[in-house]
């Protein structure tokens, strides 16, 4: 997954969680040579407003300036997970068992990288996904992105 390094995740969690928000996940996208984007997804039982994103962004900016954990330039984005919520951790895959998800693998499995189906949870280090009456075991470490598919 495009997860941020664990050290960066921990730094961000130490800022976000005491503010009363759930840290859904952190992505670090782009190359270290050019501009990178640090995406921080937050949630709260009452939902997320623009003011929540601004408050968290302000706190994170200060902490990141002091700690300086990212080499080079980057843009900070703070948002709610949205309807197509990203799934980062094994507990996310358990929490949304029974939901439709779209998973993109970092490398092809059986000639394909993209899967969409019903999430069956996770076992050991694999995500179980039902696609067209077939069940796939996708290694957690092979997943580039995983997102809920919103019902329309």
C-alpha cells in the first residue's frame, strides 16, 4: 500500500489522536526527488468538517516543521476518508466485511492487478475477496490501494 513509513505514521498519530480524531491512515505519494503529497485521513463519530481538517492540518504542520521527517518538498492534505474510504490496516478489512471494495495490487496476480468484489475479511496476512463466485486471497503486503465502493 502507499502507506507512509511507520515512524511517520506514529508521529502523526501522536498529534491527531489526542485531538479526538481517529487516524484512518496516512499515504505518502510521489517521488522523493520531486514534490510529494502527504495525505492524512481522519474520522470522528460526528463526521468531519472543513474546520476539523483545518485544525488538524495546523497542528500537523507545526509538528512536521519541528520533527522534519520527510526529505524534500511535500504538500500536506488532511481530509475525511469519504464514501470511498481507503482501507489501510487489517482491522479495517474486518470492520468492513460484507462491503464492496476495489483493490489494486502493486504487482499482478494471475495476470491481473485490479479486483472488485465483496470483502470477506482477512486471514493471517491475506485479504479474502469474493469476485464473481470466486474467492481470492490477496497478500496484504501486495496491496497498493484498497477502497470501499460506495453504493449509489
